[in-house]
């Protein structure tokens, strides 16, 4: 009995045991709320399922339906356009602001907090409602532009197929705070001796940026690009609250159409199949980004 107690006491005092105990809640939560739902959705992707009735196996019927679903291809095109426009713009603004805030002043901390704030609240329903109100015909955007003499009459930003998606893109670009902080961290790790040596050799600010700063932060650019592209493909709140995919499905993002199929149109099986197609697309794009990493990412360290 004493040997058993001693063995148990030794096992509990191990560092590995402490690690298992501390990570166990996360592991259980990940299994219950991620692995199990993903397994169920994979099964539903091959079923005719409407949430109310029990699922019936239908094979590849849901995936075959995508080939003839014109709305599916429209949402795919809109989502790609949204992601591949908003993400580069977001990273560009994040890098510019990071460079502006790199030199510390008494107000730098406040400025950084102000620029990061949109990333915290930008994805909320309240901000989406506010954005919708700002870009309405009698909203503040039209009022400001008319006061400045840019436009003569109110513009229907959300009712025009050529401008509606851009309102969602602008909202996504506005949330550049997370990428900005990563760029700031990278800029601080660059040794100042490199810039001093460059100035001695006669390099101006532009050459220092393109020869020193930009190459050394390419790993961070790669990280931000991967993460923000994933977020771009999974964008939901902006479209669902502001435009609901209107007008004429010009802003209907993939995730919103998937949600509509699952919970509004009674095709949960089709929605599950769409989810797995999007997972494969994101995985493929991520794989391409990592496969081409050596072509443009500097891995020599600081």
C-alpha cells in the first residue's frame, strides 16, 4: 500500500504530469467542440439532412450539386475577390502605420492602442450595424462628401453592385491592428547597427527600407499573409449584418451562403459539404504559400 502511495506521489510530482493536468481541459474542450463537430459535419456532408429529420446517406449528391449551383460559384468568386483585395491592403496599411509608430514618443503607447482598437471591436455586430448606418444614403459618409463638394447627391453605397463589396473591404482593411503589432515587433528586432552601416555607405531612407527593413520582416509578412487570408475567407459578420449578400449577390460571401443553406434553406447537409470544400481550399492556398516561402522569405535571421 505504501509503495502504491509512493508511486502515485512520484507520478504526480513529475513535470510531465503537471503538463498533462494543465492541458487536459484544453484537450477535452478541443475534442468535444472541434474534433467531434468536425466528424459529424463530415458525415452530414454525405447525407441529405435538414436538421429536423434524421440524416439519410446520399453519397456525393451534395458535392455534385455544387457543380450546377450558380450561386455557389458566385459566392466563391466574391469571396476570392474580397480576400485577395482586402488582405494586401490591410497588410500595406499595417506596415505603413507600424513604420510611423516605430519611433517612440510620449504619445506612442496611446496611438498604438487607438490603432489596435478596431481589431478588437471591428468584427462585432455593433460595429457592423454602425458601418451600415454610415454608408446608408442618409448616413455620415454621404453627408461628409456632400459637404466637401465631392458628390452632389447621396450615393447608394450599399445598393450599387460596383460599390457594395468595397464597403465590406474597407471595414476589413480598417481592422489592421493585429498585423500592425506584429510588424512593430519585427521592426524592433532589427539591429540598429545595420542602419548605421548603411548610412555610412551612403544609403538613403528608401534604400535602407528596401535593402534592410523589408527583407528582414518578410517572415512576419508571410505569417500575416497566411493568417489574414484565412480570416478573409472566413469573413461572415460584415456581410450578414450589413448587406445580406445584396444587391444581386454581389456581396454574398461564401460563409454567409453556407449559413443560409444550413439554417435558412433547410439544407444542412449541403452546408456541411460547402464547409469541407472551403476547408480544402484554405488548406490548398496555405500549402501554396508555404511551398513558395523560400522564393521570397528571408530566413537568415536578424
